[in-house]
């Protein structure tokens, strides 16, 4: 049998403010750059992952002729 965890009661705060920007997701970044490289027109991908493998995908797509530029570093 699995152990049962303790029940924790969480009381919400009165007011919560701010902005959270999570890090870019690698899987979605790969898909976004691949699909946009074969689409017509221009597209902007926000919060692109900084992972080396994502930038390797960009390099491969550029080698195949896709025009990809980085902005807002």
C-alpha cells in the first residue's frame, strides 16, 4: 500500500500582485520554430527556450534556407 501524505491547509493571502514569466518550454520552442520555418509570411515566437538544442534546431533550419533572426536579447 502507498503511504498517505499529511493534509496541509493552505490559507490564501489577501492580495497577490505581480508578473511571472516562466522559462521557455523546449518542446514547444522546437515545434514553433520548425512549423514557422515552413509557413508562409513572418512570425514571432515569444519566450523561446534558451536551451542549446533549441538553438541547434535554429542552426539546422537556417542551413536548410529558413530566414530566422533573433531579436530582443
